[in-house]
C-alpha cells in the first residue's frame, strides 16, 4: 500500500478528518463573525485554521503512540495494530506538523509564540501521561480525561490571541472559548460511548453504563446551548428566534441519544454521532447567521 493511501485511510478512519473539517471550519467562521468589528487579515484566520488541524493531528498520533500496547491488547483490528500503517511513518509526519506549528506561530507574531510554548509543553506532558503511573489512567479516568481536555481550552485561547495579536478578550470571546471547550468535551464523550463493553474499561459507557454516559453527554449538550444563548444575547440578537433554533437542536440531540440508548448498535451509533454534529455545527451556524 502506498504511503499516501495509508495516510488517507488513517485520516478518514482514525482522525475522522471529514467531520473534523466541518467542525473547525464553522468554528473559524464563528470567530470571524465575533471579531468582525476589527480589521483582521484573512491570512490570520486561515493560518489559525491550519494550525488547529495540524495540532489535532499531532495529538492523535501522540495518543496512538502512547496507547499502542493498550490498543494492541484491546483493539487489535485497528489499521495501526495490524501493521497497515506504521508508527514510524506517522511519527515522521507528526514531526513535520510540529515544524509547521512552529512556523505558523512565528508568522503570527511574538504573542503567538509566547502562548504556543506552554501549549506545546502541555502537549508533551500529555504524551507522557503527565508522568503518572500506568494505573492512574484507569483508576482516575475522569481526572485523567479532564487533564487531557485542558489542551483544547489552551488551544482556543492561543487561536484568539494569535488572530487578534493582543491579550485583551471581551466577554463574548471568553464565552465563545468556553463554548468550544464544552462542545469539545461533548465530542470526546461521544467517542467514548460504544454499543458494546470494552475489555479495557476505558469508555464512559463502561464506567457509567449507556444511560449514565448519555445523560452526561446531554448535560454538556445543554450546557453548550445555554452558553451559546448567552453569546447571542450579548450580541443583541432576537432571543425568540434563538430559542427556537436552540430548542430544535436540543430536540434532535435528545432524540438521537434516546435512539442510541434504546437500541445500541452500529446504526444507532451513527445516529448518535449525527446528533453530536447537529449540536456542534448547528450552534455554530446559529452564531454565524442568526
């Protein structure tokens, strides 16, 4: 198999590049709308978009390297575990991504570099499981996941600082940073709710059961709706229209979660993912066009 084909399969199956592109593009469109009162060159928006994709790819490879032995034991059917793509090849691509991140942050300015350094350091610590013992991840799963998710909060701050080239963020931008973080948590929870029990006992559905995991997913869905509604109010948008759109998003998410709970299988899992995309992209669309 050609290296380009191997990488393409990895991007589609493991990195889930297509839904990720839709999410990040709409994220950047929201940022463009929220900062429209300032004269910001398009290249800053574009380079920030590239940085996010590159950063997330680097983290995906780092996670797969860190968890390689665990995945060999519990997920031997993955392409990486079956040798259909090599870790050495992925690491070489990941090193190129690190170089690209350094170049982008340097182009964006001194503030960008200043915020990139602690962001990258945190990523390096996450690659080493923060030097916790191997038992920490399983014993304190929720704390471990929170520590890893904080990278995405720092990433969003980095993006705004890089785009604006200043440290001062108003209330609307701070609420949007929080919104992206909440929605990112909802994405992570979606990834870790499966119709079957994992022998690795690392999924939310393993620890909480399907009902508990989906309720947790809905909690963050509701939290994101409240947050995006607050942003709309701060923007002075028509609250009646906003509530209608948000209620529609909530209904679709609730329905998708209910279907998955009642009949957990591969089809209902896809419906569940559809609910997640409606939650994330739908709220972005509201903020872009409402």
